[in-house]
């Protein structure tokens, strides 16, 4: 069993090659619902809680986040699902990458990080610059909200999440300062 009892299996360069015996939290819909509203609410709640849909109505994620976070959304899951905690799985690393959309998330994060670096030294000359910076800021924050927040054992090498967070902090500070200066 790996660190924290969450992962076991072979590793390459300190990273596991599969998610063998990973400890997971699973939520499975109690009954196959026909009504759209509850299913949409479940999908929204599961996504916000960083669960991935293994198959229709079965949501899964590594058991590394506080189970009491986002209590309103957790209630949506509780009302519609049966939960399995500490469920051992043998899901291959490639399946984890696919389920959580890791490659797509990482590609967007790298593009956003580059955009933040490009704008770090830019001087505002007009409203269009502020509009672009505002849009970039919103896009970065939204993308960070979609970070699957997987344990280090399950993310690919050179995961760009921390780089994006690190690039965003000074950009946001610069943006806030320029807004305060420009619109006094």
C-alpha cells in the first residue's frame, strides 16, 4: 500500500504506473431516475465535488478530499446515491487520466499559464486591456475550480496545476492594483 494507505503498485520515477488498490469514494445512483432535474442536480453536485463518472450513475474519486466540504452539494449526492468509502480499485492509470480529463485540463492550464506570463509586464492602455485581463482572470479561476484535485500519486509528471496557481497570484495582484489606480 502506498503513502497514506491510498495507493499501491509499481512506480516509475516515483509515480505509480497504475492506480492499483487505490482507496476511493464511490457514489452510485440508487435508482435509475427518469426525471431530468434530479439527474442534472446530481451531475452538477458530483462535478463540483470533483467526482468522475465511471459509467452512467456511478461516480468515483480518490478518497483524498474532506468529505464534509460543500455540504449543500454533498446533500444532493446523499439523497440520490449509495456511498461506498475506502473502496479498493484496480483502475489503470490511463483510465484515471481519461475519467478526470487530465490531458485536456493540463493542456488548457499550460495555455492559461503562458497567457498570464505574457500579460505580466503588459501596460494597460485602454478599456479593452482591462476587459481582456478580467476575462483571463475569470477563465483561470474557473479552470482552477475544475482541477480534479487528485492525490500526487495519480497525476501525471509535470502536472501544471501548481504552475497555474503560482502564475495567477501575481497576475491577479497586478490586475487589482491597475484597476484600483485606473478607476479612482
